C-alpha cells in the first residue's frame, strides 16, 4: 500500500467518524422540538465525562481529515502539471473548492467555539437567542449548505473509490444528505419563522 493510499484511507476513516457525529448531532438537535427533553439531553451531554472526550475526538478527526486532504491535494496537483482537455461532467474550479473548504472549516470552528459559551442550564434559551439574530441564522444556514455540498461530493467519491457507482447508491447518498440538511436547518428556520 502506498503512502497516498494510506492518507486517503486515513482521511476517509476520520471523515466517517465526523459523519457519524454529524448524524448524532442532528438527531440530538431535533429534541429541540420536544421541550424539556432538549435541555435534559444537553445537561447530560455537557457533563465533563461526555462533552470533552467527544469534542477531543471530533477535533482530532477534523485535524486528521484536513491534514490528509491538504497533503493529497498537493500531491495530486504536483502529479498533474497539465489539466485535462475534456471533462465528462461539470467541473468546479479548484479555487472555488478551496474557498468552500476554507469556509466550511471556519464554520465548524466558529460553531464549536459558540457551543462552548452556551448556558448549560438552559441550552434551549441560548439557541433561541442565537437564531433570533439574522446574521447568525444566515451564517449557520450558509455553513450547513457548504457542509451538505461537501458531504454529498465526498460520499460519492468514497463510493466511486470502492467501485460502487450505481444510481441507487447515489440516490441513497442524496437522500441521506438531504435529511441531514433538513434536520440541521429545521431549528434556525423554526426560530426565524416564529
């Protein structure tokens, strides 16, 4: 196995852990719509024995994922000095991809820092306060949009790397990512509309 293959697998494993966390985070956030259960869940989750180890795992996986991605991207750009003459499908400019990944990374860091300043006794009130600001709501919605685009692209690439390219698998990925997006945007949209 080459070093590049090891880095790709490392990036995939770290990304998979982050994806599982995203699903957990989205599902736990949906308890917002069930009144006191949201605060009750986050009082347990914010205990020292749960919150900090989970945050450490997320940050370590994020660091591994980003570092591997940057290394792979550098090696790919060094290996291909001349671009392809013809593309089979729509090609997003590399500079736009770099900007979107940078914005996604900043969104994740800001979101993590923001979560550190939540009122641990009334997380629901903090969420209501955050999303009463149009700026924070727009920032969050844009971050979720970039995250969804990244997930969709990444999961399809992982399947293609594994030799799975059927339309059914692509439909499944689009469906899962759409449900994840709807789950994440449901709270800010609800707060904004009410």
